C-alpha cells in the first residue's frame, strides 16, 4: 500500500492511495532471457560474472587495439585516465589514482570495461576479451603474472593493494529501514 | 575571464550571478555527463525493475506517466561544486566558475515508493543499483534509507516541461539533497540488492581522498553551503550603498539562517531570506551594505534546521585535506580592493 507519508510537500495528491491499487496492473513481467540481457553488473563477490576467460597475452592485443589510444602504451601517459602505477602516492600532495593504486575491487574493472569501454564503442568487447584486457591491466600493475589468466572464479580473488583504503560513511555502513 | 571552448559547453555551469530568485531557468541548469548525451526514443525506452523483488517488471514511459505523480522544488548539485578552491584560489574566477555546479528546479515524476510497492521490494533489500542508458551505462548503488525511499522520484519533468536530453530524457532518478551523480539520467534499470555493488563511480571516482591516503566513501549528502552571488568574482562595486545577495542550501534540510560578514569574518549580521524557504532547495538571501571604500573581504555562512553550520575553509581542510576533489563546502570569501574589484580568495 502506498504511504501518503512518502509524499514530500503536501497538497500534491488527492486520491493518490486509490490510484495505487489500480497501478498494480501496470507494466509487464520481465522474462528471464530479457533480464539476462540487461543484468550486466558485477559485485565484488563475483556475482554477475559470466562464463568465459582471457589471458594477459590476449589482453595485450585487445589493449593495443582498443585502449592504448586514450590510456597510453602500458596504461600511462595517455590523454585519458592513467591506469597503471601510483602506488604509494595516495598520502602525498600529488596523489596518482590508478587501477593499481586506488581501485579497491578487481571485479569493478570487469564491470566498468564491460559497460563503458571502449569509450567510443561500449559493449563491443566479447566476454573473453573483457576478461583478457582486465588481466592485462592488472598485470601491468604487477597484480597478475605475465602468463596469468582470469575467469569468474579467479577475478574476485585478486586482492587489490588499496582494498582497505576506503572508509564508508558511518550512516551507510548498516542500512536499517522500515519497509 | 575564463573562456569556455564551445565543444565543452555541454559540461556547463550555471551563471549564478546573472540569475534572480531561486528557480534556475531550464536552459541554464548546469550539465555534467560522463559519456555524452544519448538520443533516446521515448516510445522505445524501457525501465527494468528487478533483483530482490516479488516481481520483475518492464515499464514503458506510458506506464510510468500513468502512475500518480508528485512535483518537488529541490536543488541538484554536482559533488564537484566548489572544487576550484581546494588548493589555490584563482583570482580571475566568477561565481559561475566557483559555484556553478548547482541549480534548483521543480522536478515531476513518480515517487520511488510507488515503484517499491508495485514490484514488491523484499524487506531485506537495503541497496538499489540505478543504471543509466548513456554510453557509459553510469551506475550507482543507493542505500535504501527511509529518507531515500520517501523522497526519491523517477522524474520525467523539469520546470513544467519534459526533461531536457542533457538532463536525462525521457526518465531520470532524482534524489533530493544527495550527490548529483546519484540522480541517474536516462534511467534504464533499477536492481534491488542487499549490499553496494561497488561500481567504478562509487569506488574510483566519487570518493574523497583524505590527507592520510584513506578515502571517504558513500559521502552522499551534499552538505550545507552558501555563496554571495553579488558582489562576486570579477565584479566592480562603488563606495556607498550596495546590495549583497546570494544563495544558500543544505542537503540535510531547510536553511534556517544566513549570516554575512563584511569584515573578513570578524563580525556577522543576519541576512534577510526570501520565501519560499524549502528543504533541500536553494534559498535567496540579501542584505543592505554601505561600503566605505576601504579594501575588505565579504563572506557568507549558512545554518540549517538540523543544526549544521557551514564550516570555514580551515575546518574543511582540517577534516578533508586538499586532495578530496569533491564535497568542498567551505565559506566562500570574496576580497574587494580599493578600486572595488571583487576577487576570489581562499579566506
């Protein structure tokens, strides 16, 4: 049942509760196949990672073709965000925030590349290419060996150097609510 | 004065010093996007609502517009507002440069709480992923506090018309008082979960690096703030009567008091506030002032109904350091020289 208390302001809604009942017919159920197409997020525990895999070596090729033009050779000195290095600089007057120095979760790398990269053609890399280029970026940061490989089992296990570098606001550490 | 490259104009700032009242004209609402503005056909646009819910639903814009609507006047503020002044103060900046990343509109749409009822949100769901249909698929995890569930809107209208493309047409989330980037534009998906999803935006981007190298995360509320919009940076005033005016706001609630100092913070006088004074909306304040022609500094500070007082710069830097990039809400000081030239300074 819709709560009138939820309405900020006041006189906005006469007859609001009545229409809420009608609205239960609104929309249509999403099919599982449909949800699969939209449901692209990946959590730190690996939930959402698809089947597939990619190696550092394969990732180097993907990176050089699709990423280096903006992020630079080896993830540095590009026109856009630096991806490599910067470890040990966060407490300095000139912090360098990169995947290696700042990002707390390796899973976020997969999630972000899959949804947003390459910038001019997002969602064009295959699942295997996404694993591969994630592996390559992690290897450039010394977090995966040169013969390394990633899949949905191994990616969540990569421990990022700055994993414990974040302090969530106290009010949002444990969410309590009334509904 | 700083010129804007026309190709960057899509990332625009609001010219606070040229506006009256508190409602920002739609054309002058600041714009920030992460991968351009998508060209979405409202007839084809769909919203998927799923996750920890009884039902997974696909909603069309027709579905959404058939639902009961609410309207609310509230500010939207980019968390980078004020970031020009973290480390140094460029004396050639206007208030549009320093504080142009906030605007106030009337937003119209469906209350989030209506959608929660519609899909049957699981009682144990405490976080919601909101995802946009732009090229970056910008996604943020939103804690489902009672405040958010009561106040968030799935908005399709701004200032009495449909959303502008750059502001999320045909549908955006709007969360009053919180970081602008949480009010996901071009909204295509809401997913209910029981933990944050840790997207790039809430880890690598919108986190505040402190002096000790640790970073504050989920600092979501836009803190109490105010700025004098006239006289302000790059203006020139004359001795004698001047009217000081400006804007104050707080993501925590309603502005209760604005004080102005015309002697660099030594003494303060209460400014008059114009009605309406709405929670989580900008408030217009003003005060008469006779300038004696001697160099001085003017500054404003606001207080809200939750007891938050806008901090001075020293308090902000002591707490946050100078690397935080976001959430700079220190009192803004304008210096005035013997010729009446107004300049941006740190304090």
